[in-house]
C-alpha cells in the first residue's frame, strides 16, 4: 500500500537543509500541525500567527500540491484554522495513490519580486 505520507516531511527536509550552505536564511516561523487539539492556544506561543498572512499546506510528499488544490495562501489565523479543520483526516487520491492528510505546515506567506 503506497501512501502519500511516506518518507521525510517537508519540515524535516528543511531542517536538514538548514545545515547546507544557502543564499537564503532559514525560516524559523514555521509550524508543523499534527492535531487540531491545541489550535486555539498556538498564537500565545507563536504570536506571528496573528500578525502575518499565512500559508497552509500538507507536510507530506505530494507532488504538485498547488495544482491539486492543496495549498491555501494569504490566510489570517482564523482562515488557517478553518482549512486545517477541513483538511485534517481527509482522504485523498492523487496519481493512483490514496491516503489521509494528517500533517500540515503553517508558515508566513513570503513575497517575491518579479525579477
């Protein structure tokens, strides 16, 4: 049984990549969400959740998350919580592989120049 959750999650891959030389500083404002239980208390520990536009996406090895509608951009914290409630435990099938969404990344939305 192949599952989209096999392998390293994006958060862990990024942690490993922090040890490699890179022209970009690592982002310390990133959460991995595996449960809905503590969502209401997270802003007390991570105040940036209330002051930034947010991105929510599955932290699973899924190709083309954006094209498959699995990335939400520009959310406030209430919107991010709604997406997490909607997606947590949801069964998906992509490219013939079925699995449940159970781990997510919440991070600040980054702006990039058009250059």
